[in-house]
């Protein structure tokens, strides 16, 4: 019984990873603003660029959390 539960969990994790990859691919292909939202931090100096898209990460996390909650309740 435990192996079946583990198999389902791994399958769900793989599907969620594939879905996240497809969403990120689609966002870059359709020029959606993920990574360039207000609040994303970009620090530039001569030979250094630090980029921290925390608002984009929060939005993606919210979307994935809602999708996961919807799939679990079904």
C-alpha cells in the first residue's frame, strides 16, 4: 500500500514540475511580464548584475498553490 502512495506522489510531483516548466516556457514565448514585474529587484554595477524576481516568484507560487489545492480537493 505504501509503494502505491509513493508512486502517486512521485507522479504528481513530476506532473507539477512539467506544468511549471510549460508555464515558464509559455511566459517567455508570449512575452508575459514574469521576471519584469514591479518589485523585482535588479542591482547593476560595472561587471555585476544581481537579479532577484521576488514578486514574480510570489505570483507563480500563488498560482501553483491554487492549482495544487484544486487538484487535491478533486
